C-alpha cells in the first residue's frame, strides 16, 4: 500500500474505535497481528488478534457512552504510521478518562501487523484499573 493508503487505513481504524465497530476494528488486524500496550498496568502487554477480539467488548462496556480518539498528528513512512492522539470518555465508574497517546502502526498486506500503544500509564491505573497495579 502507498503511504497515503496506509494513513487512510489508520483513519479507518480510529473511526471504527470511535463508533464502537468492533468487527471492523478486529478485521483491520492481520492474522498474525497484535497489539502491544506499554507499561506495567493491568492492561499492559502483548495481545494477539484473537485476544483483542475477545477483550474488545469489555472496552465498550467500560465506556457505556463511548470513548473518542482524536488524531492530532500523523506521520508515515514505508509501512509504518505514527500517530499522536488524545482520548476522552466517561468511564463506567463515573470518572472522566482522558489520555494522550503515541501509536505506532505497522501495516502489512493492507492489514495491521503490529500496533504499539504508548500512553500515560498513571491515568490508566487511576481510572481504568481503579488504582490497582499488577503484582
């Protein structure tokens, strides 16, 4: 895919997350694709496409009114797209969750081979994990 096609692919991915379209989001992943979330939180780690699909519904249960991601900047080269973004959504706990991210998308054959997610892990622990930390 061209650089512009890769950027459009990333925009489609974010659109699917913003609309809660789990099928489209999961179908963006390559069969060998994975999500890697930075840090030492309860949600940090490497997740296969199948694990992403299994957990995706819980994300939207945690945000019954939805969560939105806004792309601030996007830079692409070759098969990689880097994105600076923000998110906002009312968590099921009644607390507003907002975060800032850097995402690195690695695209192969028109699908997401790897998604690396970097964010403020303290916000994740505080709101998404209710202050709990892994052992």
